[in-house]
C-alpha cells in the first residue's frame, strides 16, 4: 500500500465563523438522534474499561490509607507485610502523590507519601499475587506516625482564607445600591462537599515494555494525563502511553492522574510485571477529589419596577494547602443579570481534607443554584412572578465588561420552558396547595454555563474503499464523543455513519483537549471538522472544482452535473487529513455561554418533611446540537445531578478528625431510579453560535446541572412558604420549619 | 477447592486456591467475563448484577465457592454485539446508558425484574400486594437497586417499558 | 478480608454448635468481612441445609431460616394474612439483595453505624473498650431510644420490626437443644456489652420464625428515609390496627431506625386499645413511645419525626374506609 497523501488545516478562533459549513453539507447526519456507535459493545458488556483485559502475569496492588489527619509517616510494618501470603512488594516511593492532578495540570501533583495532609491519604502500596491477598495485606498495614493531627484544620469556620487579588472585582457602589433599593435580599447559602461517585472506580493497569510504560486507566484528558504521569515518574512523556477507550464516568474526578496510576506504574517498574491497582469504593470517596463546600453571600437589589440595580456574590471555598484549584463559584455571576452596581468576592481556605477539584460544571454547578435561589427570593420580595422578574433583567451586553454576547437565548428558554411546563398554574401563594399530606409547589431557575474551547487535533483518514477513520486522543466518558465525532466526519465527508470508524482514548493519537469543562465536543469536534475539511479540499481538487462547489453525499462527490464515487475518485489512494483548532480572540471579545431554563414541581410531606420531585423540565440552547439523543441524555444527567445536589448529597466529615464517614454508596446518597420522575427536555435545535467555533456548537455536558437545585429549592419554598438555604434540603431541615 | 459453575450455559470447572474469591471476581478474573462490573464491591450499586438459578443477585456479595453447581447468567449470556436481546436493543434506542459501566447490571437486572413482575411479585409500591402492574413507578422502584450516576434513569425506564410491552 | 476455612453444611446439625460463623445469604457478612469488621476463621455455609419453606403452622406460619426475603415477601399466605411483613421486607434494600438475603440472616444484620464500619475508628461494638465514635461524632442515623454511654447504634433492618409487631417467635437450636425467643426480645439493648447484638448464644443457629394467627385489620409499614428507595430507615413505623365499632380493638406498634432493636412499647399499645382514635390520643401514644428519648445532636430530629410519622400512620390505620 502506498503512503497516504497528507493534508492539514489549522484554525485559530479569532473571528466569527462566516462559512457555516455544517448547514451547507447535505448528508443529513449531523444533529440527528443517531444511536451511539459503541452501544452494542456497552450493552453486551464487551466494551473494555480500565481494570479489565489484564496482560498475562498481572498482579494486584492495594493502597494503604493514613489513619492520622496530619503529620508524617515514620515507619511501616513492611517486613511483616512482606511475609504475608502472596505479597510481592510494599512500596513507599517518593514519587507517589498526595492528591490527584487537577485537570490540565500537565505536571505531577504534590509528591511524597511521607507527609500526611488528610485522613485516608494513600501512604503506601501493597502488591500481591492475587487481589484477595493484596487487600488483606494492605489492611494489615500499620504505620508509625509523627502525629500532628491536633494541628489539622477540618472545619471551614476555622480555616484561614486567602483572598486572591485577581479574583475580586467591583463596579459602582453595591452597599449604597442595597440601601437605596426598593427591594433587596442579603442572604447566605451553603453547599456541602460533594463527590463525583462515577460508577467505575478509578483503576490503572500498568506494564512496561522496552522502557515504555502503558497504562490502561480511567482518565478524561489523556494528553495532559500522560505528561502528569511522566512527570511524576521522572520519565519523558514519550515513554508513557495511556489507554482509556471506555471511561465509566468521570464528572471531573478523572481529569488528572490519580494515586492508582502512579502506584501501578512504580510497582510494575519495580516488579517487572503488569500491576493492576483499582481503588476500592471507599478509597474513591476519600482519596480522589471532592467538590469544595462553599459559603456564599448573595446581595441582590432592584427598583420598584423590578429592574435590578445590584448584584453581589462573595464566596468562601477550600482546598488542600498549595493546590491552585479554587472552585470558580462566581463564574457566570458577572454577566447573567443586569445591574450597574456589582461586586464579586472570592476566598479560598486551606483544609486538611481530601483535595478539592473540578466536578461537573465547576463553579456554576454550585454558584448558579445559589444566585438563582436568591433571585427567586428577590422576585418574591418585589412581588413579581419569578419568570417575569428574570425576563425584565436580561442584560443587552455583559454588564461587567460591556462585551457583547456571542448570542443569548436565555429569554427564549425561559418563555418556552414556562409555557411547556404550565408555569401559569404555579400556586401564587406559597404553602397554599395541598394534596392530602403533601404540599405542592413549583419553582424555576435560569441555567447558565460559560462556553470554553481548548486546543485539539484530530486525524481523519479516507480509505481507498470510501470508508473513513477518525482518530484523536479524545475520550468518551459517556458524553457521546464516539457518536458526535462519527457524525461530524460523516456529515463533512458525505458518508453514511456506518462507513466511519472513530478511535479514541489512546494518548498516542493526535492530542485533544479531552473531556472536561464542556469543551470536548466543541474542541475535538472542530478538529475533526477541520481534518475533514482539509480532505474535502483534496477531493475538490480531484473533482476539479472549487471546494465551495463540492457536494458530498452517500459516498459520492458531486460538482455541477458531474458525480463520481469516492472510491473511484481515490483510485487506490489514502487521504489523511489533520485538523487543529486553537482558541483565539473570539472568546476575548464576545461573552460566550450556553443557556437554559428549568422548571420543577415538588411534593413535600407535611408529616415527615420528605421531598419528592414530581416533575422536572428544561429548555436549553447550546449552539448547534451535534446529536439530539446524546445531548438530551447529557441534560438528563445534569438535571438528575441537580436532584442529588438539592436533596441528597453531602460528604459527611467528622469534625474531630476530618474522616469522610459516609464514604460508600449506601450512605452517600446519589439519586436512585425511584427518586427521578419523567423529565421533559427541549433543545433549541436552531441555535447557532458563530463566535464559538466553525461548527457553531457550544458545550452542553455540564449546562443542565447549573441551576436545577435552585428550581427545586424554589419549588420547596413555594410548597411550604419556607426558604432553605443550606444544601442538601434533607427532611430534618424541612421538619424543623414545618412546626 | 473445586467449583463448578454453569455460566451462560457453559460448564466451568474452577480450581480456587482461595475461598475469598467473590462470585464477581471469579467471573471477571478467573473466567475473563468482564461484562459484569465492579462498582462498589458491597452491594450498594448493582453494577455486578447476575442471574443465579433464575434470580438476580449482587455477585459481589457472594463467594464463588457458595455457587458450586449453580447456573449463572451474565450480560454475555443475554446477548452479544452481533445478536443483541430486545432489552439490549431498547437500551441503545432509548440511550439508556452513557458511560456504560452500570449498563450490563441494569440490563441483567431489568431482564430478571420483568420475570419477577410476571410472577406477580409485589414491590413496596404495590399497595394491596396483589397484581402489580408495569407502571413507570413500579419499574423505577424495582430498578432502584441499580445506581446510574450518568443518570439515565428516565431512558432506562423507557427502554424497559418498551421491551416489556413488546414481549407482552 | 482475612483468610478463612470454608465448609458447606448439608443439614442443620452440621452447623448447630459448630465453632464457625454461619453464612447464609452473605449480603451483610461478606460486606463486613471485606472491610475486616468481621474476621471469622471459619465459615460454614448453610445455604444447602433446607429450612427454605414457608409452611402452615396451625393458624400461623413457620418460616424457615433460609427463606429468601423475596420469597417471604411474595408468599401468598404472607401477603394475605401478614401483609405488614411483606411491606416491611419490600421497603428494605434492593431486589437483588432481597433475592439473596435470608430470614435468619436478616435478623442477624448488624448496624450501619459509620464508626462500626471503619476499623480505624473507635467502636465498642466492634472492639469492646475502644470507645464510641458516634457519640460526639456524626450521629444522624443513630439511636434516640435505649442507647447507652457505650453505644448509640441502631438495628438497621425492616423485617424484624414487622416481626416484632406481629409477635413472631424465633426458633433457635444450640448445643443444649432448641429454644424459642420472642422476636421483640431477640435484639438487645447495647448497655455495656454492645458487641452483642442479640440473644443468640454461641453455637446457636436460627431454624425458623413462627408467626401467630393473622391479626387482620389495617397493616401499615411506613419507612422514612433520605431517598425513596435503597436507603436505610431514619424512622420506620410498623402498625397493625383492628377497628371494632369505632374503637381500636387491637393496636400493635413497632419502630425501626430509632434503637438498637426494633422498638416496641406495650404501654403505648394499651393506651390505644379500646379507645376511639383521635389526634390527641395518638400524641399521648407517641409520648409513651418516646419516654426517655434522647437525641445525640445530629439525630435530634428523629424525636419529632417519630411522633409525626406515628400520628399519620395511626390516622391512616384508623380511617373508617379508604
């Protein structure tokens, strides 16, 4: 076979897209609710996840937990452990890490297992011939400590807070605006530490061959993950390959490499054998990142007509000492609602708890529910319907920066959502509707998530037989990457999707931004689009036409009245296109966000305080929808995340020693099937954002969760007449108010 | 320790050196049947659901040695990529999964659940404990032992209802 | 999980008196063994000893110790005559667990206390003398009744709460022979020996549970918890009320999630018996149930929650017609 003919296309997103190519292609695959191409593998249990398909001779590692909260490990009963059946190694290596890498770090997290910063921190790895032996031996580990737990800071109220200068902002005079306003609210909300709780526990299987490490793990951002792991191990990134073809959920918890990857790699190196380290569910909870708890003060004010004059949002979050990540709670506050007097405050405290990191929609996921719940309070204070109140306060331009919006469909989402939900039927008087013992209420929230993009490269190969291969190190963590990348290539090349194969999840493939921050689809999708566009140019050359005059459909190239099959046109050649997208000025001069509105009906037991979500619906605008089915599923998932956030989920920390006491799925309550009603979702299929990227698509994976909890707590307020400002709203809190 | 398991109709004679091996780990590590997933290893998520002698159970909360002579159906026995069962096809059509990790457990569980319902087993929602019907609420309750963090629950319910109606 | 010897029993006699931990469904024991909360040297598997039938016993029923929770809940005779038992079982765990868990094993279920489950935390139940982590710690799920300075754990199950209300009797056999224990007396209060959950003596094994003749009336099991399914009770109320001529001829109550055992208060039942229903009377019954109740901080809400839930359950149970 001859070498492929290569072509590449690079695009920096400096200006608005003028071409709108995906509205001019004719294959008709893009945006359709196509079934996931990997579906047959997933439903039959044949998709391979991290801790599977072990190489021959694989042995098992189990991490040892610190039983103090702060201090140093000065000894371990390693000799006794080594004498236990099957034990091959007890590893305490300076390269082991304290906490997982943050998304995009591209370098090792803090290293050294000797210093303990939180209870449960991994301090050693025990490796044995079998899983059962490793688990037993690791449980028998006994460390000697220089115990400084009494100096640990566990409770946010006792933390010292830093106030990073770059994260504060102010305009106008908030205090004065609050004093002079016709109506105002000055409220404090809290949100607890939460856990991602992806169904697949973090796991890594590591083996070295000819000086090169391969890790099959469960990670979201392979390009930077390989760099993180290489940096931790002290080897060149070229010596590390990470495979994550299927990732059993991430939600941000697998953005960076974690203890299991470093531990497995070191052990495999020392033993010369493949080593599998899968975190036990309790270890997932206590050693991987949490979402930071937050305290949020919100000040909002409006005039007598309900026009907002002030927006203040100050937040206090936490992380381990030295960690740069700080939950960007106020991220969408500067631009969502009008008001000339504004203040943003951000404070980060240092706690001896497991590290805080990104969890589905870091920032807005906990910021929007609070500001939106406060909006509901202000609307009530002003005596204006919450829908109407919001419609009066959507700004023309970003009120903080004066930048125009790339587009803003918020009003339409709110109007459409209100109509579909039957908002007009909302009880006007809180606490006025009752069915037996159940109090019924309705609430709503605006939904906002900033839109982002990251550098991404993909390769699309057009084979002589007219089939295509898409390759990038992008991951599919359930988001639908396999689906949309297949659809984009099929649409651009005029192929039925079954003629396109998409290969993902291998760090040896062209680097993408990975899955995180709702950037994946827009970024990697655009790289695939550009690669295919490069191929279109080559095909146009062979058709002897201008690329603008080329039509590709069902494997046939058409120009004017001429048409030829692609395989004919290729004449045995292989065409290989590479596309690269990088963010540019477009995101600097236009405010970009995805938009939505959600509506909720709850029933609250006047006997027990139990809250049931009876109806939930949402309308969303996120630019071009690439796959109507997977996009809808992302919204479902986000909204149900919001149910958990509003009603169930909380990391219970023992205030005495920082122990994460409910570190299992029996006691950390994520929603179960019965907690979730029918959910109605509408996507604005006509939405396009020309400033986002050439596909005119925006992020949708995190959008839907950014406000759900506000719709729910506002519905609870409507049902009961009481405000609940401390998440989650468990029945004990409701009971206290019911009287 | 010799253990004979009949898995998806095929007899496997296992020599287990260690009685601590769970049924789940026997399937995954000793028989290379990785379709059955380990989500929590403590009966708190349902990802490891298999059917043993006609009943769905959590394979993580059972020792392999306790199942000598038992008949076990795993997801691999429900249908293969080339020959999917109606429930599997319905899960694809309704997007009853995202990451796919809880999915084998959901499908095995749903398959057994419909049989339980056919036999008239009540649930906590069946007020009179008699003649339970296949309402969405009944499906939700009966599937609540299978946690899905991607939260495809409404799609899962749709897939199961459609499969049940198709089979009726 | 520590290594252990495994043997399979073929008849109850193989297990009675054996110096081994009995494993049946294993849904709780293996859970705890994986965390080394339980570390038996020997396991004896009783899944093949029979005892897996629900049989008529005069007007009552005899339930074998190995009858699975699912089978018991779906048993036509139980559904007809003792619906409280079906409802309580169905309110617990998940279908998968109920398919495996057994009648005897469910009675032996251990507490869900966070500190009991954590071998690095103090727990007098797991390691006598080590202290109680829950007192002064995270105790939202813990006992408000019958707790001691040594332990504030709760019995977490549902089935036994119904059995207690139904006056079930547990038949056990040990080296010294067979004996019977009232379900209401089977579980203990922690006192200064919280390591002992129940009255079963070393070497004894549960053979069966006997239910006396059906009570009829309204039978309600209401379980209040943090999510609608697949969660343990914060408070549960089991009630059987037989109405005659506008008065409560029979009233049986038992409570779960509030004590180290299913909580039954004969004084509260006597208060109700023979009386016409009224909210005031229900409140007095709640006073009787809650006599001596004490919160630990995070679980203080269980006191009003029990009162309110009891009131609602009794109101429903005494409604003239539905």
